[in-house]
C-alpha cells in the first residue's frame, strides 16, 4: 500500500531510487494507484499552467525602478561640443590605459565592469545590468551607462553599443553573458558628450558597422529582444 | 548598480510568480513584492554574498506576506460574499460565475490555510526541494510534508468539484 505522502513525494521527485522503483512497480499492476499518481501530476500541471505566465509577464516599471534607482546618479553631461582631432588621439591613448585597467581586473575580478571567463572578456556588474535591461528608447537622462545601438551580428548574436564615463564599446550576447568585442575610453573629463547615443564614439560606431547584419533594431524590436533574454537569432 | 540589485532584477519575474501564489490576486501580489523589496533593500547588509539570493528573498516575501499584506487581504476578503450575494439573478451574477471558472485555481488556493498555501507555493509553484522549503520556513521536514499532503488533497478536491 502506497500512502498519499509517499505518492506525492514520488510525484515531486523526492524519493530515492529504491523508493521510486517501489512505487513504479506497484503502479504497474494497480490502475487505481496509477490514477492517484495521474491526479497528482495533473494538479502540478494545473498549478504550473496557472502561475507560470506570471513569471513571463513584463515586470511593472515601479518595481524595476526600486532597484534601478539605486544606481549612483552620474553627473549630467555638458552640452555637446565639436571634437578636434587631438581629442580622438587622446581617446586612443586612453584605450591603452583601459587595457591596463582590464589587465588589473584579470588579477582581481571582483569589481569593475569587466571580468574574464574562459578567455573571454565579459561585462559584469552595472555594465552587464545596463546591457541586460536598459532600453535605448527609454533610458534615464542620468543613467551611468548609455546604450546606443542594438543590432544582430552576422552570426546571429545580438549586440549593443554602450558608453559610460569610463568606457565605450560594443558587446555581443553569448551563452556566458555579454562578451566585449571592443572597448575604448569613455567620455569622462572634458569630453562629456557621451549623451549623444549610438554614433557618439567613432571607434565604436565603426566596430558596430563591421559586425552588423542588416539594420539596427528599432525600439519595439529592442524591447522584444530584451524580454526574450537577448537570445541568439 | 551593485551585484545585489542586478541579481534581484533578474529574480523579479520569479518573485512575482511566488507572490502571486501567496497573495489573493495579482494586485495584492505586486503590493506584496513592493513591500518585500523595500525590506530587502534596507536589510541588504544581512545577505551574505555568495549565498543564494533567491531563497533569502523568498523568505522576505513570505515574511512580509505574513506580517503586513495578509491582514489587509483578510479585511478585503470579507466583502466578497456580499458582492456575490447582491449580484444573484442579474447579468453581473453570470459574470461572477465566469470569473470564478477562470480563476478556479486562484479561488481554490485562497481557500487553503495559510500554512498549506505557502508550502504549495514553494514546492509546487516554485519547485523547491522539500529540504529547501522546510529550511526557508524554519519547520521540520515532517511538518512540511504533512501540510503539503493535506493542502494538495484539498486543492485537488476543490478543483475537481469546480
């Protein structure tokens, strides 16, 4: 005789191998017991069908905002100024400095926007969060990281350009997270024109151009891509 | 944004599902989650990085439900029979019936005791192992399984009668 508690533990996958075998053997020759098992499986399925969609819905903005507003506000950007050649040269120089910073992150991967996993540079922390959740069409004016363009690469991965005070770059979503395809210095200091989303940084824009297959995503496609977890196309 | 907020953000959809299974309806569930998030942000120092944020957060949601929202829900619920009674014989009555059919699961869940409801939410909706659920609720595993068994029997009966 299989009591209800054992039967439910069986349905919940909580029995060890011997326990499972015992229930299966008993059910094989006992249609009434099989019916009791089916009834419990059906209940599980009913609950899953009813509550499952709640995890698929878009989370209300006011709940997301409670977490997103905890971002330290970045000082508002100054109005855009034209950029002479020497500033581009400075930006390139800063890229080298960034390389050193990334190298340091390799040794102490706990903090910072970049980590390394299996030989790949991956976005982490606030940068990864921005890449995951932020829509270019709806970002706060003082967001620490600005998302520029989102697009599909030729290999089907979804990629996004970003720019923050420390770093600008291009990241593509792989199985392990956002892989940084290229990075360059951000717009800290006198060059605070990073608010010009997308094409603000010519190095990033060029890299995006090289990788992009087709057109950039529009606002609706960007939202869909986010809601489906930036799955490969 | 810190790792804490970032991880919580990714947990939000799941926490909403859990809150939905605990609270009376979707509105109460989001209110519950809001209260729980406020509490979590204040208590963030108590979360040890490297430990599971999902269990920690589900415990907060559950405690908030016990402490704050549930009492309000109880007050709200006392009005429901009156509404239904007043609508008998009218078009509205038919609507109430229709809604009742659609929400048979919700209704059945609402008829469970709080103790049964939370174990069902943790094990059957969220898929926690018995051991995890018992630890989260700080009850012995035998208590968990007997609540689970009784809650399930009641649910199955109500749903089959619906």
